[in-house]
C-alpha cells in the first residue's frame, strides 16, 4: 500500500462522457486559459471538483450529474491532463495546479464555493486553502493525501528513484498494484486505460511537488468545514487528509481508492449530507 500513499490518482475515461454528459443539467463545455471546463446546474453554493493524478473531469461524472439537479457543479481537466493544454514550460507543480484552479474560479465568477478533490488533489486543496481561504465554503477530501512533508525521508527518496525515467509499462504495473483486490472490474478497466493516456512528465513532477508544501499549516488557515471521505480500511491513513487539523473523517466500505468509481451512489449520499 505504500505506493498508494504518494501515487494516488482518480481516473475515468472520456469514452463515457458523450453518454453521461447529457444527464448534466445545462452542461456547458468551456475553454479557460487552455483548460477544458465543465459547468452546469444552478442553485445552492457551487461545488468545484478537482481530479487526481492522471485523471480528468470525467472522474466526477456521477457526482456532476447528481448534484446538478439542485446546484451548480464544475469540474475541469488539470493542466497536462485530459483535453487541457500541457504546461507551457513543461513544469508541473501543486502550486501551479492551485493557480489554474483559481483561474477557473475567477473566470466563472465564483465568490464562494465548496472544493472537492481526490487523491493527489488533496495537496491542491490544501495549497488553495492556504492562499484563498476567503473563497471557500468548505473542503471535501476524497481518499486524498494529507501532509506528505511528514513522510519519512526514506520513503520520499524511494519514490524519487522509482519515478526516474518512468515508462508506460512500469506505470501500468504500479497502477495494477494500487488498484488492489477491492476495485470493481469496471473500475480496474477504466483506471488502467486512463493510465495509458496520461502524460508521463507530469507524473513524477507532481508526486515530488506534493512533498514540498506543509499541508497542515496551509489548511489551518481555513477555519470553515473540512471533511475527508476515505475508504474504511484506512490503507494510507497515516498520511491521509483526515490527519489534517480540523478535518472530520467519513468512511465508505467495500471500495478501492477510486471510491467514486466503485460506489458513486455512496459518495453522492455523503456529499448530500455534507453540503446541507
């Protein structure tokens, strides 16, 4: 499970988008500074979703379709992922992803919003909370990383070495290990398919960047509601977002790390309760 501590990702292929997007209330597909953005629904406090490493906005299709019946919900492809542009200078950092998030927020005119992120995006949520706490109504970490600066030096060194000269074949092997026995067959198929499409330069760079910012200090700057929805077995609990200050843990059983793919209805139910 150590690989999952740092490498976590949310992945769902865009192949399902054309079928499922029709269910999203008034969905508009936009381009904002080179980023592909899905915006739809109305009412309530908006919710913005950030996917994990190697994924795209379709990871949240179940939640977008569900929430847009009653409120505005937004998701986008992070820089270098999905159909968004690559980083202009080839540099990928958590800080840069947080800046892209704010570009989307500003362009859409969101004064206050809930921010939801899975896996690697936990680091983006913490970074954003540290810089723009006044814009947040709440944070929801979905089986996401917490403060990776607390990881041992040996572990961080191992992953730096492991990620050097990553190949598609090695990445497939690593994702198979991360999936574990609880991933549903369809989840497994989608995760491995998306892993084959991801931009390899972003992988090692973003994993390394996660260990550079003190997430606990950053997220403490936001005093509003903070939740961590995690798979119940707690395989990565020591470095999970639920260990961050003021974060309340909620668990979902019988799912893998990709819980929104294994049991989207369970996550929808948690979101409904939290967003009240």
